[in-house]
């Protein structure tokens, strides 16, 4: 056996043995003058604390894999947990930090459907407890992938059940000065674009006019009205107009 081969057989085991006792400090260049960054793979975050032999197995230096998933496969190093997003993208697509798996950021560019496959409250943030009760897909209302805010609900075809959302919590409800009533919103509010223009159906109303016609909730007595403490309906017999009132002398 040549002298060169004998030297190799002696040196390689020594290198492997030395690496098994040396941390990342030697890799980073604090010992021996070796700068790992010159390989194109700087040791950052948790990689700076990993022993050399964790990656350089069997004394191998050249050709060491650089793709995250090559080591982070659940065997050599921790890999995807069972609850991980279903994706074929490489780890570094979302995981930009090498210090922690947390703070990963998913690029939603081009994502227009299937939001609930991740946004289910487990894999990623899902519907809040106060969310509108609906079976529609997230993307039916949420058009932005940067924020859950500014969602806009399409009211097309909605003719009943307004108060199930317009309760003052889930969506805007009755203001404090609203007409006192237990009737459904849609009884007076015919437009789903605006609360304005509501028309109250006075059919069957014969008493209690002043409970709404008080000048705040609805039009009340003008400044030049006849001075009286009698109820509106004493003189105003029409619910279509204030005109034609007849005073009983």
C-alpha cells in the first residue's frame, strides 16, 4: 500500500472524530480560520449551533445537500408536523428564518379559492366566534389576501333575516334613535345598499303616533303647529299625509 493511501486512512478518521467534538464555532471560522460562508451556505440561526457531523456525514464535505427538506424530513431533522399546510412548495418559500419555524409567512399571490383548506382555525386563523353565520366560501366576501378587514358581503337576493347579522355586533344594527319596533328590518328597509329611504307601513296604526313622530325619530310638530297637548291622532286621521287634519271644536 502506498504512503499516500496509508496517510488517507489515518487522516480521514481523525477528521471525522474531531468534527464529532466540534460545534459550529469551528465551522464559522473561530478555529482553524475556516469561514463557512465561503461555501455559499452561511451558518445562521439554529444552524450555527448544529454539530458539523449532523450535515457532513461520513466525512463528506463536497456535495452536502442545501435544500431544507433534504435534512428536515422528520428523520434526520424535524420536518413538517401533521397539521402543516398541504403544499408542494419548498420550505424556504415560507420559512425565511433559520432560528425558528415560527413567523413563517405564506405568499398568497394568485390564491383566489380554497381559503378554508388552511383558514380553518387550526392550520391558520379561521372564522371568529362573532363571524356572520354562513356556509359560503371565504373568498365570497374576503377579496384581499393581506387583511381580513374590508370584506364586503354581496346582499343580492337577501330579502329576509337581516337582523341575524345586523345586530350591532356582527354588522351595524339599529342606532339609538331608531323607531321602537319589534318588526323585522326588511319590513321597512327595502334597500340592501343603504339604510336610507326606509318606508314605514302605517297600515293599522291608529294610536301612539307621537312615540315616533317626536321630531327626532320621525318628523314631529312644526314650529307653527296649533298649541295642544292632545295626541296626533285626535286631529290627523291620515297616515299618508299630515294635510287634511280636522280639529274637533
